[in-house]
C-alpha cells in the first residue's frame, strides 16, 4: 500500500465526473488500500478516488466504525437540512458552515461486488454527500454561499501567490 499526494482545488481532475467502475480486479483492490492509507495519513474521514488523481467512481470513509469503501455510489431520499462546519482534504485547513440535507440514503457496491444500502444521518450523510460531490466533479467551494465563496477564492488565490513567491 502507498500514500498518494492529495490533489488540491484548482486541479482539473477534481472538476470532472468520474465514470462508473466496470470491473473489480486486483488493481482496484490495491487502489482502495492506497486510498484508505492516504485518508488516515491526511487525516480525514473520507476520500474520493479523483482526490488522488484516479478517475473512477468510488470513495472510502471512516466515521469511527472502521474503513469502508463504496463503489458506484448512488444517493436518494434526501431529507431535512443540517448546517455543519465542513472541510475538505483538497482545500486544506479551511472550514465553512455549509447547509446540506440531514439525511440521505446511499446504495452502491463493496469490493466483493455485493450491494450496499445504508442510511446516513448528520455526519455520515455529510460524508456521503461530500464524496459523491467529488465524484461528480464538485468541490465544496462550489457549495458556499456567494459571500463565503468570494472569501474562499480570495484566500486560495493568496495562498497560490504565496507559494509562488517561496
Ligand atoms: Zn473533499
């Protein structure tokens, strides 16, 4: 297993919808292991494949019950609203209050090709929504209200300039 660099906001790979996984092979098993290791190293509670530059529709997460993988996730049954200080490994060290559905239902596949069906509430729903957003090519900055988005883009721009200057 290997830890991969995490792609950050502005990288084109984060802006493209990841196509469905069509085959579960040893390469995919290795990828999932690498994603879990990279997520723990960060550390984070979720990681989508395109965050390490791989255009495949799967993500890993761990909200305290051990590492989980979801292949070809599909969300349904969005319900309620919950605002939470949300961050992203691709936009390091920045957090914003973001309103999203409080509950959501997730289906998909595990590494054995078995169907997964899970209900998410609050933090778990947040992880599902955030990671599926990644797989659709959406980073949380796009979910901010206009005022926070303007501030976020300014901060990220200054950061980029700062990095260039050093
Ligand atoms: Zn993220």
